[in-house]
C-alpha cells in the first residue's frame, strides 16, 4: 500500500467524487464514524501516528485494500 499523505485540493475532490472514494468513506464511517472523527481530531492536533493507528483496523481490511488498489490505479 502506497502512503502518500500529500494531497492537493483537486486530488482530494476527485477522490471523494469517485465511486471508490465514496465506498472508502462509507467503510470508514461504519462505526457511526467514531474512529474517523477521533482520527480527524488527532490529525488536526498534529498527531498523525495516532490518527493512523485509529484507522488501521479498517484500512487493513480486504475491502479497504481492494478499494485503495482501485484508487491508486486511476
């Protein structure tokens, strides 16, 4: 899995508008978005490692892996 934390606003908009991006967001929000909200709060505080740790269980799932491969292939 490629780790590229530098997104332009245009790249982020394109990602969020794609079917795979929307599926990935839905996947991250399955627990009512609790982990995603906590991760966003940690990221805003500059604690990227904590944000990544909160999202790791979901992002390591087969479904997330498949979506990321599709996204990275575009």
